[in-house]
């Protein structure tokens, strides 16, 4: 039995609330159970120096956790003078995931920066961030279309992410912290709306996992991502 009493293939309650920030071109409050992330998308008429003159745009991301997003206060990274390795890894993952679904040439020589701020963490902050980031990005692109800034289809597909793991010997979907901290295997899957894989991160925390166990996790992830994509489509409809 899972601590949350969910079925092995059951997501936590998920919500995607758009338009929660007045000034951002796109925004979303995403909730996976008790994991809550505020996502904003900002359009800028500028590019990284290394991209200038190439006739294409860029999508990048930043990620951070508020000090009391966790059980005990976490020191702000700004106070330490640098970002931690986990933060850098996650924001790069978010950026890569979003760019996989964007036609950068159709975007033009502009940059969209997606900020993911974790308000409350209970496992799966990176997967919630990616899923909500797509909604904020879609809203930003709609904002541009409404002002005739772009005409082509910039967004090629949906992108969503979910965690899976082996908990007490059973493959389960969408781990909360109680499961994540005790799981024998922990994995994150990022996929497109049509089921293609963008990135897979998997680690044996205690016991190495078999190919059959990995395939079971992937099947759970496909089902979970399909449900998340349906929620994204409802959110932006």
C-alpha cells in the first residue's frame, strides 16, 4: 500500500491554473498534490550573444525553491552567492524539454524565459515545473499571436513530465516525498504529446533495476503523461 493510498498508476490531484500573474506574458500555477510551483513566461526582444544573427530564437528556464518550500527553511541561493548543482541541473532540464517542442526559427530572434518558483515541495518539483512551464509557454506564444508578432506554428507539440519509481517492490506513478525518499528506484520521464521521449532520468537508489522493471516504469509514465497532456489541452482551450 502506498502512503497516500493511491493505486500504483494513479496521479496525485493535478491542477493547472492559467493567468495567475498580471504582468507576465504567460503564467501558470501548477499543483501536483502538495507540490505547488508558480511558473511565468517572459518575452524579451533580445538573444544570447552567441545566437545573434542566426535567424532563430531561444527558450530558456530558471528554477528555484522558496526558503520554506520544504519542512525546514532552506537558505536562499542568492545569499550563498551561487546556484547549487541541483538547481542548475533542473533548470537546464526544463529548458531542454521546452525547446524540444518549439520551432525556434518561427519564434524569430527573441527569447522566452520561463521562471519556475517552487512554493511548496512534496516530491516531483521538476516534473511539475515542466508540465506547468508548457502551459505558461503556450500562453506566451498566444499573447504574441494576438499581437501579430508571429504567424507560423511555433509550438509543435505538448510537453509534460512525470516521476515513476519502484516502492516496496512495486512500480508506481507520480512519487510524493514519502515515496521518493524510500524508493528503491526513482525515475523522471519527459515526453511529447504524441508519446515521444525527450529525456529519461533513472537511478537505482538501493537495488539495481531490471529491463522489465524499467519497461514497467516507462509504461506507467506514458499513461501519466497522456493524462497530463489532456489536462494541459483543457487548460489552454
